[in-house]
């Protein structure tokens, strides 16, 4: 399999606009005010694998039946 590397000048690049769901509808992050942008970049994303491993590490009696 061949791989290709391409180097672009800044003049050839296109700005990528990031959208997210906020307050029940989707809108671009570039339109957020300073406070909302800060909240967006501080978000922590949920992953099911991490949640399950965290629950198993606790090994409490209340969660064992649900995790197994």
C-alpha cells in the first residue's frame, strides 16, 4: 500500500468549522461568546469503556450485578 504525504501552503488551506450541539440545537463554535467557548474546550467526553472499568475498580456490591 502506498502512502502519500502532501504539504500545503497556508494559502491553499481551508478553515475547518467545528459545530456542536448547544442549548438544543447545532451551531458553530466560532459563533460562541468567550465564556461558552471556554466551556466547550474544557469539556470531558464520556467513553463507555472507561466508565465500566471505573465501576469495576470500585468493586462495590451495589454495582456488581449491573456491570457483569
